[in-house]
C-alpha cells in the first residue's frame, strides 16, 4: 500500500486528532468497533511504523557515510 509522507500524517492528526484510518475516540464510544477490524487497522499502523523506521535507518546510515567522507576530506586538508 502507499505509505503516506510523515508530514501528511502529522497534518491529518493536527486536523482530526487521530491517526488516518483509525476511528476517533468519539466514534468508538458512539458506535463501537469490531475487534477484527480494529486489529487489522492497528496491524497496518505497525507495518507503517516499521517502514518509517527502516527509511529513517537508511537515511541515518547515508548521513553517517557522508559525515565520514567529509571528516576524511577535512583530515586531508589539514595534513
């Protein structure tokens, strides 16, 4: 499925006060929820979080490599 950008998720939460695809507390209190349905939605959110963490780890590794390269270049300039 399409993983939404984190800034889109943030904006949705600011506007609606809950995660996209997850019912608001008021709706749950009023209508209730199916255990199977909410479990499926929560599993999807866990998968999304895992994908976000993987992306952040990749970005972090790239930044570490870039920093090491810059430090090596800086060391060469000093010598």
